[in-house]
């Protein structure tokens, strides 16, 4: 049962329910993540301003919990140190997400 849940978290979701990265102005960047591994990949290259826009609002955490069903990872993301610069925040998020992907595989 737990293996099924892990596969469910790592699954691809339809484009419509993917994570659509936007800019500070709310303009779609043209980049969408459709799975947790895809999210990690996109985090590596997305403009840091998009990360700084989404993270404080809890957008990443909501998508990971509500769409992918990974409450554990969503909770972990809430413990990142506040007021990090774009690249430091990116690195912390990547570290947490990549660790979780390894645990789920």
C-alpha cells in the first residue's frame, strides 16, 4: 500500500493540474511542472523571481500537498529559513525535493 502511495506521489499529473510557474506580476512563464521529478528539474532553471513569488505564498506547498498528495514534503518545505535570497532559496528547495524523491524511489 505504501509503495502504491509513493508511486502516486511521483506520477505525472495532467498539464491542467501541473504547477504553472508565474512571475511576480502573475504572468505565466510558459513553464509547467507535471510531476515531482519534473518540479525539481524546473526549479533548477526557473527564474529566481518566480521562486521568490511562489514560495512565501505557499504555492509550492499547496500544489505538492493537494495535487500530488505529499503532505510530508509540503510540511518539510515550511521549515526553510525565512528571508533567503533567490539562489539560496532555490538550493534549499531543491535539496528538500530531491531528498524526498530519493526516499520515494
